[in-house]
C-alpha cells in the first residue's frame, strides 16, 4: 500500500530517482535477508514482487510435481529439496542431466508436497537432482491450483485486492471525473486530501467483492467463505493489471536500446526500435479483458460448487467489472 501511495502521489513512474530508490530498497531487502536467513525468506514472505509472482503462478499452465509413492518408497536422499551429492541413476537410458549434485530447492519445497505453484520458481533443481524420474514438468489447465482443495490466507488475499485496487488508482482522474470531481488533485502537495482518496480507490475491489459475497450468501448459505471464493477474481486481477501496462509495453518497451544508449551518454541514433500503434494496444487490452471474463467464470463455478443462479451476484459483478475496465482502461 505504501508503494502504491508513493507511486501515485509522488508520480514515481516519471521520476527516475524515486524509481531507483524503490528498486534499491527491494534489492537491499533481498540481499540483507539472504545473508541472515536461508531459502529466500524475503521473496516468499516479505517482498511484494515475490508475493505477486507467487500468487499469479497459481494461474500457470505448467507445474513441476513428483509422484509421492515413488518419492516415499524409492528415495532415501531427498536431494531434491535438502540437497545432496551426485546420485547414481539405474535406468538403462540414463541421461547425464539426471541425479546431479544440487544444493536443494531454493525455497525448501518438496515437489510431491506442493499444494500449489506459489512456492515453486521452476528452477528445475528437483528435476536435475532426482535419480528416479519422479519429478515431471506437466501441462495443465490454467487456474488448476484454485479449483480443488485450495487453501487461501488473508495476507495473500489482501495483496490480491490491493493489486486489483491499484488499477482503479492508476486511472483515478477518469474515475473521479466520472463522479463529478474533475478538479480534485492527487499529488504530494495535497497529501491530507489525496491520501484518503487514494486509499478509497485502492479499497474499491474489497468493498465490491465482499458486499457481493454477502448478498450471494443470503441467497445461498452453502456458498464458501469469502477467503475461499475471492480467488475466483485472481484471473481478472492479472488481466486488469496486464491491460493497464499493455500500452507502455507496445509503445515504450521496444525503445530500450536507444534509451539505454542515451542513459550511458551516447546519442542512440540508428539503433533498432520496435513499437506498435495505440490501436494495437487497445485491441490487445480488449482481448486480455475478455479472456479474464472467461477464465474468471469457470473457477468461480468450480470453487463455489453452486448453481449459476446461486452465483448470479458474482457473475453480475464480474460482467460489470469487465465493462468498467473497458471504459476505464482502454
């Protein structure tokens, strides 16, 4: 939340010094905590970027898992997560990449006991260490981690809602103008008035989803808890954030070579660039938001295990958020 307020009120994206301080703070946290603690404690529990990546990894189409029966009956070294020296491989067609010496999983997770993708960075350490071919890289349906026996927790839900609210905050001027507050400033020069407004914008998804779920539970008491259901909005949260950044990606990211050259004191003239028009950006934004509409409805129905009628309040909210996002972002 502090980063969002810093970003909005001090216009962090357009001030290189502030952006540098933010990156230095995150890097310093990673270095200091890595010196004190093992297994990426900073990335797993304290870093907002690590939390965001771990949460969105639950939507991934790939997973790294192993067979629990093979691990339990054939493995005695557990080098995949504890680390071990090279282990002999008994397969006739053994590859030199199998049974390698490793330092163990950087997040200290066993591939047979991963409940979801949050604590897996796909480093393939377990795949290289396993001499029994138990570990496999699998393709799967997106959102699979959310569908059965998923366990949410409040810290992650708070981050989910905050990332969703950040989209509203990024487009605060258009939203405030629609509400009739065209001249309300949102900057550090008006901190006492700007901070409550920014916090209110960040809280919009929490208010909308919690209120909608209260209505849904009145219609159907069998609805799961809010902590369980809110993960159905995870695909939409990802899509809304992607849609917000797509214009910058297609118009600015391709200019990285000349910008880097100018940063180092060169002219940058003649270096290749790759940019698309604003119409292409708008098309990609629309496709992204429409895909979120599809990939939010299916996990909603699977998570609640209720009928379409019981989920009608949430379905209407998802549809409303889609329309609002089109108007707000594109």
